């Protein structure tokens, strides 16, 4: 029994955090919940805070509510805008996990003397490393690579060894939780209502017509504004006389130009990462790296110098974008990662 151990769990009002709280209580933990107001999307918190309160009431735990909108804007939302403005592809979830969910949440846990922090993430940890979840269709380890190592010994993930389908079955079998089991889920960025470009329009000039270049620098067409494009995109621009698909190879934010080419020209054999977050002290090693969520990890050789990782891929990867996360795996063990600075 863990009656002397207090855990603070992030409550979103969804089935995963609700069942996680229930499982922790069943294991004997003293559980309290936390709902964090992050972004300022109109109407969002009215709905989700009410759901989190209903879930907490059902489980029988106290729910704390804290407003972190200013911190979220500074550490997640503004970097999201700035990264697109630089012609790169951001990863706001990884920043949110480090700074908010396993940053500010840890500070709040300290304030109520909670030894542990829990969430409904599908991931595992042994206190030293993260591990991919048993349910590989729901695994969220890629987005947690940037969490500070010092926090890991305090983290609990009740769902890491479970299947999503089983969690829904548990919820649907408990009177009063049936509605949570059938609740619609969102897999997109929580603060994006429709598309990221619709959101960006309120802050930057998105619709700024510019030139399309080939790899030799020749003007071959026109695009509707560089922020509409990410590396690998093949639609939304013109290429004069093209008889086969062309893909975005590069984005030049300063000149509002995009470079396009054939699919084989998207192939990437090496990347350089900065702002590393490693869970061991190795400086040269063979491992696997995942360069985008929902893609397979590929074998690579890594050399780390002065907080940069030089990664040589053992096979080509297509559509690699600067600004995205690159995460290293040893089988299912996450050993660290960084942000793609050069391709």
C-alpha cells in the first residue's frame, strides 16, 4: 500500500486521466488532481474544466485549478509562432511537456507536498529513462523527450503498460463513467481550432505571395506565402511546365521563397541537433532516431560535441524539417534527443 505517498495527477476531463486517477487510488495512493488553464482558445476551458471537475468528483479526489496562460504564451505559444515565422516546423507539445505539464505542475506538486506527479500519457519510466508504451498506437514518448531528467524519479504513468482499448472497456464497464469512454478525442494540437495557418493569421502576415525556385535558383512558379508550407508538401504552389509532382525542399523565410524539387531530392542522410536533452552521458554511440512523430525510428551513428549532436543516418529519411524533434531510442528505451537545426 502507498497510503503515505501523495500524488498529483493532471486531470483533463478525458478518459485517460480519469482512469489513471482511479487506478492510482486503487493502488493506495493519496491522490489530488490538477487542471491547468494553458492556452486561451475561446470556450475551451469552460467545457474541459467542467469535465475535469466531474471526473474528479466521480473518482473522489480534490481538484486544483491553476491559470498558466501567461506562462504558456511565453514558453509554448510564442515559440510556436516564431518558429513558423522562421520557416521552420515547430513542436509545441514537447515544449509544453517540459515547461508546463512536467515543469509548472512539478512546482505545484511541491507546494502541496506531493511526492509524485502522474498523467494519463501512454509512456513508461523506471525513474532513469522513459520507455515507449506497450500500446504503440498511442505511445507518446516522442513528445516527452525534452522533460528534465531530474523529474523522472517522481513520475507515474498508470497507462504505460495498458492498451487504449482496455482503458475504454474499463470506463464503459463502470457505472457513471460510460460517457467518458465514448467521449471524442483530439489528436491535434490543443490550441489549434482549424488549421495552423488560420491561427497564425492573427499574429503574422501569412498570405504573402512569393516565388517558387528550383534547386538551381531559377524562378519556376508562385506560392501563396511561405508559412503555408512545410518540408515535403506537394500542393498549394505552381511550377511552370511540371509533368510530375514537386515537393517543398527548403523554405527561405527572409526572402519569402520556397525551393521545390522531385521526391528523391527530399532524401536526408544526416542531421545536426541542438538544445539536447540526454538521459545518459554517452558522446558517441550507435542507436535509432525518430525524426517525426508516427514514423519509424531509423538506425544512426551519433557524435555529441558542445551540446550538438551530429547524426549520420543508416538509411535515407524523406521530408525532414528543421525545428522538429529528433528522438533517440535504444529498442523501446528513450535515451534523449534534440531539435533539428540543420538538414
